[in-house]
C-alpha cells in the first residue's frame, strides 16, 4: 500500500486597502516599525483569507 498526500489551496482574487490608522499603526513611527506591523497584519490577513487543507490517503 502506498500513502499519498494531496494539498489543496483555495483562493479568490482578493485585494484590500486599509489605512494604517485603521490597523492601529501610527504613521509617525519609523519605516522599519511600520513595515514590521504591516508584515504581521499581512500574515494574519492571508491566513484568514485563504483556505488550506491536506488529505493523507492509503491507496
């Protein structure tokens, strides 16, 4: 018997524009701090918008 794994990703064409203020990010922060805060938000946004799954089957 061979085991296989099938990965599946479901996405839509998503685009969202959000003011930094709406994210709780102060525009007066340094560019590095803004980038770090946006990166953290982006990772959470992607994780919540994309459906990931996998199935392990025995053939």
